[in-house]
C-alpha cells in the first residue's frame, strides 16, 4: 500500500550538486522543498582520520554498490549487453552530496564553440567536416547567456583559479587565487611556454585560502593531503554540496531532506507531473510525494532511466534517428596521454589534491585550425598532481618484469620520478550511441536496468593520437629520459569510472531533436525539470560539473518563474533545420 503525503511546492530526486542548488535557491525564495536522496547523510566528520587508499580508492566506500542496481553495456546493436559488476569500472556516488562529495573538483568553463558547435563548425569548415552519423547540435543557449551562471557557481563553490589566456571573457575574476605551483607543474609550465602554448594552473574547488561564499558558508584552506578525488574532505576544504548548498537550504527552514528514499517513478496526469513514487529502502514502505513542480537532479544515467521507466518523452530509435530520450549519449571514457620517466629529476608526488595541476587549451574546441586534421573539437593537455597512492600507482618502464627483484628495484626508483601528462578530450555523439532499458536484466525492484550502447570511433582514435603526441612533445621538452605514450584500446570496455556521463535527455531549441529547453524544462511536461549532464548534447573537453551547475542555476530561475506565473513553457520551441 502506498502512503500519500501532503503536497509540497517542489520535490527533487537526488541531493548532490544539482539537487542541492535547486533546494538552496527555491527554499531561499520561500518555496517548500523536499529532497529525496537514495543514500544516507554525510558530514566532514565522517572522514576524520580516514586517510585510507584501500577503503576509498580500491573498495569504493562512498560509491553505489552494484549488487542490486547497475548498468549493462554493449558496443553495438548486434551485441548482447552485460551488467557491469566491478565497482572499479562503474563509480557512481551515493548519499547526500552524491558525486560532489568525492569529485576531483576541476572546474573549467566550456568554450563558446561548444554551445554552437554545429553552426560554428559548418561556418568555418563546411558541412562536410561533420562525419556521417555524428549527431552534434547546437545547445539552444550561448556562452554569453550562460556566463552569469558560471560566475554564480564559481562564487558559491569558492573556485580557486588562474585565468586561461585563451578562454572567453569573464564578468569577474575567480573568487580565490590558484593553488600552489609544485616543481613538476613549474617544469610543465616552462616546457609548454617554450613550445609556444599557453599554460595556466587548473581551476577548481580546492580552497587556496579560507573562503566564505555569498550564502555565508565557510570553506577551509586545502592541506594538499592527496586524499581528495574519491574521498570526502575531512576539513571542508573541497567544494561539496554537504558544506555549501545543502546547509544553505536547511537554514531556511523550507527544506526537508529525506534519506534512503529511492524514487521509482515520476507520477503524472496527462502532460502534468503530479509527484513521485518512492520507497524507503530501510523499511520497504512506499510513498507518493505530490508536488507542484518535480526536478530530476540525480546522476545522468539515473535521470534518463527514470524518464524511460516513467514513459515520459519519446524513446530514441538509433535505426531511424527519431525520438529524444536516450539520444546523444557521451562519456569521458579515457584519459590517455604519456608517462615520463626521469632519471635525474625527482618530485614529491605524494603531495596533491583533486585539481592540483597545470594545463593548456591550445587544442580545445576550435582554438586551432582543424582544416588539416581528421577530427573536430579537441582536448586539454595537462599534468595532474593528485597525490600518488602506493596501491593504485606503480609505474615502471615497459619491459620491466611484473614481479621479483628487478620490479621492486624499478618501482622504488621511479615512484617519484614519473609524472603523467594526460589528455581530457571532447566526446561527441553518434547516431548509434544511446541509452535505453535493457530487455533482459532487472534491478532488485524488478525494473529494467539501463543499457548503454557505446564504442570508440575514428573521431576518438584520431583525436587521441593527435593529443597523446602533444603529451609526449611536452614531456620531451620537460627532459624525460623515457617517454611512453598510452595505447588506446580497440573498443570501449565498459570502464565508466570517471562519473562523466552526458546526454540522454538533452537540451536544444527544437522538441524534435531535444528533450529539454534551455531552462532544462521538459518540452512535453512543463512542470518537470531535468537537471544534470544528461542535458549536454555533447561533452566538451573539460569536467562537466561547472557547466551542469551553471545550467542548474539558470534552471532554478525558470522554476521560480514557472511557480510564480503558472502554466506554460518558459521559452518557445522553434524548428531548426541545421540540427536535423
């Protein structure tokens, strides 16, 4: 029996970055908000004296367990998808804060090119530059329209940063100065400059100094302890919903947080969402939470799965190209580059944080002429100093035995002599890459798992070859004695371990080719907003959280306008032939 609860103004499904932003902004505006989170609560105190690489990096303590709910993966339509069972291959955050509690906190803005990728590519190179079956489309919003919301997220999260010399204009500088430049970063910086590139310190949510954000939440200065990415921060020095937007929402008295609340369906009547159905995973009781407005604010894959399970929107058909739910799935599926082995230089690679590093954007977006290369867009070249963990990292030159005396000797010698120069590349959508419900496998509630169909393309291979060559070029200039470029696998293996998944319920200007308008409002159900990287028509080169957060801040303005003015779409749909 389902217990029907009193109606509220807003219910969010998930309380990570997106859910926390919605909760904070709507509760500050005076609306009653209920946040449903399938996991438990978290606090900085939970991670005190918990510097444990085995617990967090190997056993994935803060991640969703895959025994009762996972995804299935295949490379093409002819294959049978199989469930992902290794938590090293599919790391999805759970509990309050979600991925925002264990993220690395890198926060690059996307480039103006990203938001108008199809139009700008055709304008400069002609339509023939876009491969057959690549389904890039404009986002229905421009960089200039989104810039104020980038600024708002950066101030809320206290981003520490140094401005990218090649970036688009900013309305304000970063709220905090950049993190410290280590000797390895300095070596990278000098080498990149000698090669004619434009290096700068990576921006992100590790505090370079104690900072109080506009909502009055205080974050502490980073200790560079290395227990950052994959870990919660014990001193509150990393931007995290748990220490920013969630407490802001709770302080209003208008926000109720419910944990261990697993949402099974969006409930609706005709073209109006009326609430959600959820189960208390500790008691097994089912509840209906009615709401005037429903916001899906969980991880990309869960948002899309919930739409499919609820029969909202038209599922995407990869054979005809029709439909929108599941379309344009992308993933930051490899972080290849090159490893440099130094015989004379020695670095303290134990020191680090999730974002500590240098990068340059000379090969991102359309910052260079693509006329003579066989790909579009590009990627960052960067050195990261995350803090090497002895369990995970043990780089030795190729040809070294994998055990025994020689292995031990080389391991000890090279442990602090092997900086990695890596790439993070744009991931572009294809007609054959999509999300749908698996016809065979179910979760422990009896609902179909989400099926991912994805593989590498020539675009990925050509871009990877180009950028790993640039990584090797930088390492050579840095003085590495041995340089080993990383080899890209033949096929996508299902290692969706970056938690960078995008698409599936994308934004745009045309309901025929998108699920959401540029307020992340469903075309088909105007009191349903879907906030997450699912809205991205493609993945830019950088981490998604900043762009997702900026879009969510803009969406909250739309939600408030909707609640104030009543029924209707916030923007008008228009048919765009260029996106067909």
